[in-house]
C-alpha cells in the first residue's frame, strides 16, 4: 500500500493496520516467517483474521508491509538526525549518519528482521529487493548527498556505498549471525572513524 492509499484510510483503519504490523513484528521476528501464521498475527494484533486479510491479501504481502514499515522508521530517524548534531561539515554529517545507522540496525528487532529476510531470500527474493530499495539504498543516497559537497556525483555514489559497508563492517556481520560482540560501541566507533576517513580521503 502506497502513501496515497494509506491517506484514504480512516483513523480506525490506520489503528488496526498499525496493530496488525505490530502483531506481525512480534510473530515473524520471534518465530520466523515460515513458522508464523496469519492466525498468530491476528491474535497478537487483537483483531480477527479477516481484518488482517482486508489489509494484507497474503502472509507474503504482510511481511512485505512489515519490511517497508520498519525501513521507514530508519528513514525517519535518518531524516530527523541529519545535520542536527553535527557541525555541518561533511565529516560531522557522515559521523552522525554512521552512528544513526549503526544504532538502528543493531537494535534487536532490526537484527531479527535481517535474519528473517535472509532466511526467506531464496523463496521470496522480492523481500530482499524491498529491504534494499527502502533501506540500504536510502542510506546510501543520504551519504551520497553529503559527499557531493566534496566530490562529483559518480564519486560520491561510489564512496557512499563504501562508507555504509565500512560503518557496519565485521561487527554487524557478527551480530547478525548471533555472535556476541564485546565492547560493541567501541567496535562501531572504530569502524565509523575508518568509514569517515575512507569516504573523504
């Protein structure tokens, strides 16, 4: 459902849709997409199963909606944080972006979302595309906007991709596959320092 369709919903319908997405988050992120059912989601949301189907025609469509909703939350964080804490320099803006990105994606729900998408990637490759288009691509675009203050468009885009990869680095990989990362903030601080330096070098 796109933004214009959402705007046509009544306040009650919006509340029910939000409850359904919250229920889907509880079910799919804790039990996995394959194990969770629409009955489970309806129970977690406190609505009837037919209400779930009125908003989302299938379990796959519901998971798609959940991915878009959670990516939108990260996008809102990026938009609200952009330039607020920095000195306005590319270095300061990239550092702020790096911290917002890292802190968002290592939150337990976002780690579970990533694992769920990877688990279903072969069977439902379109979910990976949704996650990329509404997540990684958005973050890279924000980084590229910052880097265009110093570089041409093509160089900014290339360095933005490198920046995001370096921010997440091995620490995110370890967390996403269930390893415990000691001193996680210090690890990300080092990765963000390296990412900023490499992007502006």
